[in-house]
């Protein structure tokens, strides 16, 4: 497939990637199908030989774990100290973030990474607090900072980051290596991954082929992209009138890009290099639509789908750099029993819903109140081992 | 005689004035409690659909006070200075309330100073007469109320929180200590209507959160009226919404102070703010490149989304400042 050729030769990244994904899960995995300039965006250099990314050798190296728990997908990466991704996992959250995190850790462990020395762990995404408590994170960061950090690592001179995930989309403006502006979608999730998934399912096209289908079209139809509900009825109308599916699909991609540029990116100065990341970045139709609308080349970095996790891993490296200690609980978290309970606080009419996270029956963390009455700060975890030892 | 004041909208602008005035007239002032989810839910149920969040919150507070008061004080504030208006929703507030719920007797003077500042005194006399107070008592009460209001604004300007400024202005809790000096050399302005940023529920404790992060926080109340007036005078066209003018003027004044970032806090569906936000962004970009972000809340807004944006904004401001230092 295209993806094999997409990686720069000799990076060895594929060894980690392919080996990691059991066949039962392979359909969860979305990969970039086409890349603009692989050599220019991938940090790996030729000296790194593929054996570096085999678990056996990695036992000697310090690795950093990044976990990004989003509304739709949960991603984990293991990165070494030089910024090379040695393993990555892309799973669907399916509304059960704890199970998804544990499954991800289990997949990493199943590949022999459980012997590796994890010197730091970071979490991000909307489930970052939960993930932080479960894996024992050294840093818990918002997804905007994590995505910016990862983009800067992959493309050091990046000036614009377009990120479209499962249920949110953001734009990050970077100048001279510093984030100077950002925006996230507000109330509307039109144009995010969930909507594309749904439309692909409705048209009976596998989401992986959605983008390629869009590229086949020569005359896209115009679809109202301002609102997901209107876009859908517009699509149905166009389809009933008889337009070919590929024209509708490409029209949809263009509509979503238009919506993104008018909404999220409104008033922002989009300068190249432009990096497009997040789950939707795998959709070549969206990439092409962005390039046409912006008139500049749009780069989709390798690991575009797991950039948040990469950012979390980089931040974990920064956070543990000074102390050399990590709170990471180790790969056994995959087999520990976590329970959650919730109750409604009756102390005031706010009626906050309090969530308790328990590990093997013991209270690990509790949050959810506005006033902070029930919050327990996750206790300082016993340091598992010296990162240097 | 018990006068109920709903804790919403202009409460956050004039409460010490009203409280002092009514108490000087020997009335008892009852304020609804801080906004809770229950109050918000009540407001959402009773208010018209199209109303903005703060109006819905106001409905909830009015319903909360219900029949435990003799009068409900809901002034019709049309204009508080010559040639300018307030938000159109303030103009119709007493009617909107009356149309959708059973209320105690409304104490609803019309304040319209668009042509003439002295109209305010007519409104004051009208209220006092309704409460049965004579002219001398009224005059004395009004002078004291205005003094309390000035103190209140001064305490806000010095950086006291809203609750502290209220109690200081009214002569309670005089022992309150000044805010501890911020731990970080970072100043962020939180600009928005007082009824959004000072409200316990709607404001998401944004100001306190930033302070606990060690950030020095400015609000629109941190600037003197003269400072704000001087800034908006330079605009190509006079702005005729008083409260929006304060927000925009404060944003422009931030450009002269050492402010590292500006957060504008608006409610979804606010007509005037949709324009002001645009103006602020343009002027901020044109004059100096200060990071700016717009946070929009409505009744469906979860804390998580707001906190993510605030956290990312602080990261950005701090990293940018560290880089340029």
C-alpha cells in the first residue's frame, strides 16, 4: 500500500508500527495514505538503523510515553530521548477511556516494550486528567500546547498548524517557534472527524477510502458546509438529483475546509509551512481541499494521527529532565482493575456530579465539583525507579 | 419593607449604590444567593428562548426571590450618560419579566439620561416616593449611596475582588487584606461584562483561577472612567453603548499598560459584544501584538472546554514572554 512507501527508507518506524497492531485491531488504524514530502518533515535521519526500534534494543534506552485520550480516539506513543517515535498505537475510545488506555498499554507491552525503561509519561486530550491518574503522568497538558510542541518537533520551522480531530478542530499560529495565537471550534463540531465518519458510513464508503474517492472527482458539487445538519440535507439532495458520489464527496471536503477557514481560522494569518495533523489529516481529500483553498502546500507529517501523544511525550521528557524521576506506574496498569463511581453532591443547589476513580478498590482521585470540596489531588506516586538507574 | 434585588445584570454594576440607598430609606434589602445550577435552570425554563445567558440567569434570580419580598427592584435602565444607550435587553427587562412570571410588586424606575443627566434625580424621587420617603431623607440617602458607589468603584480599581469591594464600600469587613502579590510576572486582562466575569457560576471562577496560577489580573474595572474615555475618543466613530464602551476602552488601555494577554469573556448571542470583540481584535492587532482570545459561554458550556482554552492561553502567553525576555 501507499503507506509503506510513505515512510522514509531506513527509519525503521514501520517495524514498530506494523508489529504493534494485531489484526483484530488493524481496522482501527488510520494511516496517512499520501505524504507531500516525507523527507522534509520526518526528523529521522539515515544513521538510525531499523534495529533501534526493536523492543529488545530499546531496553537500554530511555523512552517517554505520551497518551492522548480524545473523544474519538486514544493514542499512545513511545518516543526515545532523541525525539524518534519507536512505537505508536491508535485506538478508538468508544466512550470507555480507561479501557482504551489499558488496551493501548497492553498492546505496547505485548510487543515487548514492557522491558523498556520509561523515564517519563505525559497525557493530553479531553481525557488527560483521567489518563494522568491511570498511567501516573509526570505532566498533564492541554491538547493545544501538546499539538504545537509536536508540530515544532516534526517541522521546526512550522508557522501554521491545522488540527482536526474527532470532535474538535483547532488552528495554531506559530512564529519563530513560539505559539502566538490559537483558536478552537466553539459550539459546532461540523467538519470534524465524527461528521466525516458519519457521512462516509451513510454513503457506504469505508472512511479510509473517502479521501481517495474525493481525488477522483473533476467537478465537485457545492455543498453548504456551515452546519453539519444542513450539509447532510444538502448532500442528500445532491445525491437524489443524481450527482456522482465522488463529486459529492469532494464537494463535502471543500465545504468542510471552507467552514473551517471561515470559523476556526477566521482572521488568522495562515503562512507556510502549514502542517495538517489529527485524525482527519489522513483524509487526502481534505488535504487537497486545504491546499486548493490556501494556495500553499499542506504537509501531513508521519504520525499525523498521534501528534497529541507525541507532544505529551515531549513534554514528559521536559518535565522529568530536571529530576530524572517519573511517576509512571509501569506497564502493569494494563492489568490493574480501575473502577469509577459518581454521585451528586448535595451540599449546595449546584448539584455537582462527583467522580471517583478507584484502583483495586482504593480511591485514586476524585473531581467534578465546582467548589473543589471533593477534589483530591492525586497523591505523589511512589517513584518507581530512578530514570538514570 | 423588604426589597428584593436579583443577583444579576446591573447588580454587578450598581449594587452598593442600591443597597445603601434603600437601607438609608429604612428598607430591608434582600439579594438572591450566588448563581447556582438550580437558579440557572429556573431561568432557562422561564426566560424566552432567544434571551442571552445573563438575562436567563437574571430570570432565575427573580424567580428565586419570588414572593418573599414586598418589592422586586428591576430598574428600566435606558441610558446612563448623554448620547449613549445600554443594551436593548435592559430597556425591556421589567416587561420581559412581567410577561413570563408572576412577580411581587415591581419597583421599576426608568433611568434615561440620554438627553439630560438630571433625569436620574427624577427617577430617584419616584422610587423614594413609592417607598413613602420625604425629600430630605431621599436627598441624604442618595448622597450617601453615591458615595458608597464611588468607594466601590475605587476598590475595584485597586484590584479587590467584587465581593470584597462591595463589603468594603458598604463599611463591612474593614479588616480585609489586600490581595497577595502575584507569584509570576504575568499580567492578563479579563474583559467582559461584570455580570459575566464576576458571576460565580457563569464566570467559571476565571479570575480566581488565574490568580491562583500566580497571574496578575486586570478587569475593565481596573481602569478609571477618564482613562477609558480618553481611549475611545480616538475611535473613528463614537460608540453609543455605554457598557460595551467600557470593555473596548479597557482593551485599548491595556495596550498602554504592561499587559501580556487579553481574554475577552462573552456570552453566546450577545449582539453588542459580537461587534466589540471584532473591534478589539482589530485594534489589538494593529497597535501591538498582544495575545488575545475570545471565550464564549452559554448554558451548555462545560467547564472543561473553557479551562482547556485558558490553560493553553496561559501557556502561550508565558512561553511568548519567556522568549521575548
